[in-house]
C-alpha cells in the first residue's frame, strides 16, 4: 500500500505546468506590496508548521523570513516573477526540489487540466515510450513518467507481458521525474516473491507512519532472480528514484548511469494569498534496509556511465560469458 493522500509527483516544475487564469489568456497578473508581504509571511509560517523535518523546517522558515525582511521581494510585482524568485530561494536554502511556489490552476472554463493530463498520457503511451526485445533476448523498457494508474495499468501490464520471457531486462528511467506511485509499484513487484516484504516506512509531519509492502498482484510471470538493470540520470526523481533506490537496496537490480536528482520527500499543496499555492515536503520514506533515503543525495549508480544503455548491454553480455 502507498500513502495515497500525498503526492509523489514530478519534482518541480511539475509535469503539467500551473498557470493563472489571466496568464492563460496572455495577461500577467500583478501583486501589490500588501499581497507580497502576505505571501511571504504565509510561506514562512506554512513551512514551519508542515515541513516533514521539524528542525530543518524551523531553519528554512527562519532563513526565508530573513530574506523577506530584507525587502528583496518588493520589486517582484508579477505573480510569475514572485513565484519563481521565492521558489529559487527556497531550493537554495533547503536543497529540496519539492519546496516551491506556483500559481493555482486556471479556471475550469479556461483550461481543462484533467483533459490535458489524459491527452499527455495518450501522446506518450502512458509513459511507456519504448518497449523492445533485442536479438540476444535482452529486453528494454523506457518509462518517461509514472502516469495515472487507473488509465495506465493496461499499458504497464502489456509492457511487462511482452518482456516476460526475456533473459534480462533494462528499465530506462532517465528523465523520469516521478509521477503516480501505482505503476511504479506494479513494475517493482515483479522482482519480489513470497510473503509481502516491508520496503519502507513513510513518516509524515503529523507524526504518522505508513508502511509500504510488496504485493503479489501482477498479471504475468514474476521476474525475481532474473538480471535487472535500471538506468538513471540527474533528471530521474521522486517515484522513479524510489524504484531505483529500493531495488538497489534489496539487491534486485544494478543501477547504471549518473547520480539522480535527490528528491525523496513527498509533497502536499497549500493555498497562499494572491492566488498562489506552495508545495511542501510533508512526508519522507525510510528504506527498510538502509534506514534512510536518497533526499538531497540522489541514488548513487553502481556503475557510473554517460552512455548507460550501451553500458548495461555490455554488462549483460559480459556476465553471459562468465
């Protein structure tokens, strides 16, 4: 089970950019001096109240209050500019890609956001943009984003069924900024068998603990014990990092590529004055094996490579000669 009430979304900027209703029509929205102060006061208060790590939250909130008190935001009189400047400062202070400010969604009659998401899912084949089996029975799946599980599950099932008789599998998560956990969990479960295994415990800012277990709910053959290579880079984040980090910790996969983004925390959105909202990290997973996670550090590849796809193929072929 996953912590469904929280997001494990693409690290900012999110997959489907948020805009203001007037911006959608080409007119930038301005903010008054009073609104700027109200926004910065709320940002600091919300971080202190809701950030997953209370000690870090107090530090981040305090440093941001000092920046706001210096008057640096007074000149940013457009919502887009104010959001961008605050977000950049928050990332600099916190090194947390899930801590940012943005505009609320446009009005429903201006932009149908659910429809946009559905169109993107179809355009990118529900995240599974490339699935193939090479002549030497090496299978390859590229997943660009873990999309809505209700609409993407059939594609995920089909992809895993197609490669179920391969000797090896390469899962390419380069550029995958995360998304919904359901599809990520479905693919991951192919590499665990037997009774449910505790993978991680997600701790929230409210003091709650939510445990994630493996599940035997897959449609096809288990791949437990078969070689798996996961490709990552600096744009691999959030749910995609959970996939790579968990499989690495449980010694189920070889991770190839470059260090990932380092966004382990889960975020939740909070309303701000002036038609803005902010994302705050309100929960953090702790891996059962490592007793920590990849926040701020990223997933460290087992094999560093600037051409991880070719490197994974070389590793597979080299293992086959032994």
